[in-house]
């Protein structure tokens, strides 16, 4: 006994293909996942850092670059391949770096506010100072002030360069 079926042979294949195409078209319009980027623009400077930066700009010659918020690992590199030494410098930043136009660091400048008196900051500053010294990079600590004398600051900077 033979049954007549509406969907037989090539018709079944055609219907399945049609269903696959329709599902694919619908799926293409539905995002697989939503990308969430919970970020907003940040300021590079506090008001105090910005005021100091403006004075620093007056002190830096045209054949030098003034960089801010530089990752310590971009100023110095470990002399060994042991990852632990890179980890010590990767997540630390320094306030300002004066470099030559090739990007060679000449001087690191840290603007020391009240937070540098905390025990954890004292320990961090000692590490940074010692690491920079070992790498042959000078560091200048400048205490936060209500105002800075550009001439005095420029003279101090020139002594390090």
C-alpha cells in the first residue's frame, strides 16, 4: 500500500531548505550577545596636577617631550626574563616624564601630595626610586604647592638633565 504524501522526496528537501534560510535570516537580525562597554571619558589630571603641568610646560625645552601618567614599565624594563620583575612595574605609573624626542626617558617627576605620607605610598615610592636608580633614570620629587616658580623649577630640572 502506498500513501500519497504532500511532502515526499524533493519537496521535503525544499521545505527543509526554506525553513533553514528563514531561520538564518531571522537569526542574523537578532544580536548573539550585547556588547556592553560601561566606560566614560576620564580626566588625565587632577586640578593640582594640571596646574603643575602648565608650569612644567614652561620649563621643558622644545627638543624634549613632556609626558604624563606614564606606566613605569614603559620607562624601565627588567634585565631578566622573570615575569615577577615585570609585574612589579606594570601597574605602577609616574606623574610626569621628560624624554628626548626619540622617547628616551631623561627625568621622572613625581608630584608628591599628602598621600605620599601614607605607609603604603612611602613603600611604593621607595620601590620606584630604587628601580629607577638601578635603571639609571633620575627622579625628582616635587612637593605639592599652591604655586610654583617656573624659573626655580626649570633650574632644578636642568640640574638633573
